[in-house]
């Protein structure tokens, strides 16, 4: 028999490898976040294992204590007591009670004996003001101390508990109306009611937000005139659908995008040289040619059901974009109705989008797609000037004409005076 050695007689030395220096800020933040989450998970698992071992040891020794809420047998180290009466509850029941009070009801004890003792939720049914009330069914008006809550609540729940406690204290003091909170870093400060814009003083934030709606500062616009995030995404989605409707693609397989500025509706793909109808967007066989279009002059194409050879490209694109926009709006409304989200398409103006050039998510005008002209169209038309520039030129011409008329009138009056 041959014995295989599985361990080294002289183990290798372990060297401490230095951590690499990370210069990328995003990667450094990701590593820090991952390490923090791993520590939280490790702490949770270690605590559960410890409580399980303590419960087994207590069951073995016969020293278990019954929880006053779930009536389970727990170890003494798992129990949390209220401050005044000493009622014992397990850490799981106290944690669930705190989460329901903070995230569900959003309210803590009302203080002293002023609460309603007939409430069964334990929220607002007595207890010192701003504290988590006792869960005992005998009408206990006590509360859980802060040191006891540290024993059973996670750090995030404890942070929300402190925020809710502070807001209730400020509300009782009458300072909640003057309290402003930064929507980005959650910094809170008391500012006068006349100040409509809250400027966050944190050096790493410096965010200016509206005091009423919490969005970025939008002065001089009112809150209802500002487009929310959901409305912006819905509008961009509609604009993209309308833009895609204006652009045709070659149906022969090359999917070359194009659009028409003028000329007939028989288009030629510059890539595969296929014939395409600009109206129905179908491929025209070479043996069909112009017979795909209506050959009757002055036909309204209601009875023949054929595509016209000539049409206004702007009207065709506008009609296609309008149909695509309305279809996208209906689809967004169906999705929001299915998910229970508020309607974000109320401010979408299809006519306004057709009048103004579409913009991307960064607020920049989208680059135009190069169009392919028909070989018999001749030279391209000169670009049209904006309406503002045309009006400016008209005003300048009118002013020059008025100035010339005034000079001519002055010269005529001066000549008549000389003859007298």
C-alpha cells in the first residue's frame, strides 16, 4: 500500500499582503458599502446563533421565561422589559412592535395617562410621550427605555425611531411648520415661513429645494407647473415613440433609417437599393414600380385604397407622430392603472411636442437623421430661418424703410422752403 501525504511537514510561511491602494472613488464606495453590509449580516447571524444556544441551555436548565406577547419560552438574555412595570417580552416581539409603530402607524406614545387605554395596537395607548409604549394587555402605560431598544432593534430601525421621536417633540412644541428637511441628505433645520427655498448648508450637498413640494428650486414657476420625475420619464417615452414614428426603416432587411423632405413617395434605399413606399412603408417589387401608386389624377384615394404618388411629407410625418404619441399615452396609462401608480400623462401635450423639437433626457436637441433624396429631386432647398430671426429681420427692414421715408420727407420740405 502507498500512503499519500496530505499535509506538509514544513508548512509555508504566511505573509501579510498589503491592501492595494484604490484611487477610483466609485469602486472605493462600493467596497465600503459591501463591507458594511457583510458586517451587518455577520452580526445578525451571530446574534441568532447566540440566542439559539442560550434558549437550548435555558430549556435544559429549566430557567425559561414566558414572553407576555407570543407566550413562547425564551432565555432571560432574550427578554426586554418595560421601564416602569417590568413586563418581559422577547426581542422578536419588541422588534416587530417597533417596526409596526414606526413604519406602519408612524406614531409613538402620547404620554402619561392621556392616551387611549382601550387601543389594542399599543401605539398611542399611553406610555411616556415620544417613546415606544408597552405591549401588555392589562393597560400598562409604561414604555421601553432606549437602552432596551438598542438590544433588539437594528441600526436603521433605531435611526427612524429617533427621527419619529424628534418630529413628535417638534410638533408638540409647535415648530414642525418651520422645520425643513433636505430631500437628498435628510439634513433638517428651522427656517422662517417666508423663505420658500431651502438651501442645504452641508458642504457635500448644497442642494436647493422647494419648501412646499421638495423638488429642486423652480422659482418663478409654481409647484403645479413643474414637471415631476415620473411625468418627465413619461413625456420622454412619448417623445421617443413619436420620433420613431417619423423615421422609416428599410423593410428589405438592412433596416436603414431614412425620412423624406420632398419629392414623390417612391423611395430608394441607399444601402440595398430597394424601392420602398413612404406611405405604407412596404417594399415595392421592381416589376411593380410606380403601379403601386394610384394612377388616377385628382383622386382622393378613399375608394381606390391605394397610396398617392405625391403627398406632403410634413403632414404625413405629423399624422404618424400624433398616432404614435396617443398610442404611447394609452399604453402608459394602462401600465400605471395596473400597477396602481398615479396618472403621469395629464400634462403631456401632444400638440405642443409636435410644435417644438424633441429633446433627450439631458435636455439637448436630438441630432437629425440624414435623409436620402430622390435622384430626380434636384438640389436641396435652402434651410428655413427660425421665426424669431425672421421677425427680427422684418422689424429691421421696417425701421430702415421708416427712416428712409423720414429723410425723403425732410428733404422735400427743405426744398419747398428754398423755393419760397
